[in-house]
C-alpha cells in the first residue's frame, strides 16, 4: 500500500484526480496466482480491464486477450509481439483483420465466434497464403461464441484449410464465487471435449475464463486461498491439457488506487456533502449500485475533527454522482484527499469518461523507488465538440 506521505507528494507533483498503478503490487499478485495454480496452467490477461499495465505484464503472462482494433494498436505501440496476442471479439472488421494478415509479423492466435468470422479468416488465409492458429469459442448462452453444432461444423471444415484449431475458448462472466457454478461449467467443458474426441479432435489447449472474484466490499463469503485450491483440484480432470486462464479483474484490481480531493463542502437539509474533483465517471466498482456499498478507501485529512456522517459526491452535474453515502468521517476540509483502493481493473477503461466533457485523470505508474506519469490530465473537448467548417 502506498503510504500517505508519498501520495501527498504525488498529488503535489501531478495534481488530482489521478489513477496510480503499483507495479510491485501487480508483480506480487501475478506471482501469487501462478504459485496457487497447477503447473499446466498459464495466464492470459484481458487488456480491456486496464491497458495501461500491459507492458508491466509482458514477461509475467503468456497471452493478452485483445478484443478491439484499438487494443491491438496499443499492443503494437508497446511493441508487444503477436505471439502473445489472442485476437478475440464478437465483431471482427474485415479491413482490420486484413491489415494484420498483410503485415510481415507472425499472425496472432485468432478466435472464431461465428460462421461469418470463420469465412472471413478462411478467406484471408487463402488470399495471403498464410496459416493461422485459431480458437473456437463455445457459447455460454449469449451473443458470444458458437453453438455446439456450429462449432463442430467449423472444426471439420478447418481440417482441410489453412486454419489450425488449437483448442476451445469458453468464458461466461466475471465475479464467479459460486463453486457450484464453476463445477457446472467444468462439467460442461469436460463433456464437450469428450464429444470432440469422438470426432478425433484433441485440443492442444483450453482457454477458460474462471471469473475469479474480487471482494470489493468485504461482503462475500469468500476465501481466496481456499477457492484457488478448490479450482486447482477441479481442473485435474483435464489431465495434462494446457489450461490458459483468461483473467482481467483478478490480476489488475489490487494494483490500482485513485486519488481525488475535496473541493467543496456543504450541508443541505441536514445532510452533509463533501464534493470532490473526481466522480463516478472515473470509479467503477462492480456491484456498487449508486453507492449502496462502501468501497475500500482512505481519507487523508489535514485537521482532526469530530466524526459525522458525510455523503461524498463527485463533480458531475447529475444526482447519480455519489461515491459514498453516510460514511463516518472527520469533517472534510477543502484539499483533503480520498484514496480509493482496488481500482486497477475497469476504472480507467469502463467509466463514462466523456460525460460532461471533464478532463481524463492523469495516470501514474509507481514502484517502491520511482514513478512515471504515462498520461497527463487530458482534455476531451475535441472528442465531444462538433467539427465545423
């Protein structure tokens, strides 16, 4: 945890609001997950959770799950090899995929999520005379992936093509703390792999999204060591099959902190309000629901004051911009700081950051000895303003 003195120095240097991502915490987190899982398990980081930490993970995970052209171009900007990329996504645009085929670099692994995607990748493989490794995504009952029969049909078609099927991809959601749910999914996959074996197909790998949960509000009946032990035992059924776990939130959440400062205070109808320069356009806690749950935070105040109930609200012109309700605090003063913890996943990428045309927060990567600002406070005026003649 970054200490108060250092946070104040970061605020003095970079201003507020800002995201901080701790490289040391991230490294320890990945090492913990690897040590807790079987040796045939590899990690794939979902870039959508936080693209600012991709380079920090380059030598720590086997793959990156990339779900958009923008994420792919970020990887290229960071000089991340296609060998580490699994190019996923429910929509693949022909121009974007063709650009990848035209490049001289080795092709990334590509997922196939529909019959149209199969035809697209097959067509480009033939045009450019290039072999490509693919994963066939099995649907979990939504708009993603392939129905079993369609997947089997594509599998047969790939046998006489330039498409090499590495294995199966399956992802059904996040925050899966129910062991019954996980067992049900693993049973489904075991049965389906048995069906594919009857077709003389044995996968080289299974990419699975286990949805390891993050207990943001200390409200889950969840003990992570026990859950990882349970999961490790449960996947023994797959023998020596390489298991690639797609993780975003579980890897990234704990490395992040978000700092915002008090800019005003008031009391309206006997309710105390502390207004900060950040808001809900920067903070995304899964399951928070209009501040009905209290996220992990630290309050760095300048003066000792008696504690009272305070509502902490952001800078947006909407009554929905509530970060915390009725939280016990010493009376906030202008310039006091709130440090929200566990903000490493989705906060910088999923928030409604263009709402009300407020600047994007700065982003700072820190470790024990130094820090580096990787994005300054950034205006979005040009993004929200019409282009005039």
